C-alpha cells in the first residue's frame, strides 16, 4: 500500500512519457527554458491548447516542476485545465501530446478544440 499526498496547487499532472519528451526538448534550449501551457479561443467548440517552449514564465503564470521539467500555466487558463493530465501517446509512427482534461464536455470532430461548462 502506498500513500499519495494531495497537492491543491498541482493543477495538472504529467505522465512519465510526457515528462521525458519535454525533458528532451528542453535540453536543446537555453538553460532555464520551460514549457508553457495556455489556452486560446479557437475552433468550432471554444478553446484550443497551446504549448510553447519559452525562456521564462509570464507574470501570473503558475509554475510546476515535474522532476526537472518546469511547466508554466497561463493564469487565465488555470480553471479550464484543473485536473488535466498531460500524456504522450504513440499513434502509428507518430507521437502526440494528449490532454486528458476532465472539464471537457465537447470536442470538435477534428480534435483541435474543446468546450467546458
């Protein structure tokens, strides 16, 4: 039996596969770079995820550390992303970053945008 500690500040989680993927991307960047996750209004259902490698976080970003992979989350996107798991999955010969977001109530047919309540 194991015990896990609930961290109310941990808005998202990241699988080991996603952490390794982002760690490899960050090694090619300047020291101190991090992954920034935000959302933008887009598509037919409302919002789209935006991932960027950036030199530094923006004012108001929440910063999380996943074994050395720093993730900044846009302050305005925090409510939409609460409870989201970031994963890396293989689809055929491709690797795709997936967002398992429990707040999503609808997605467009192409999977590019989502809506929440």
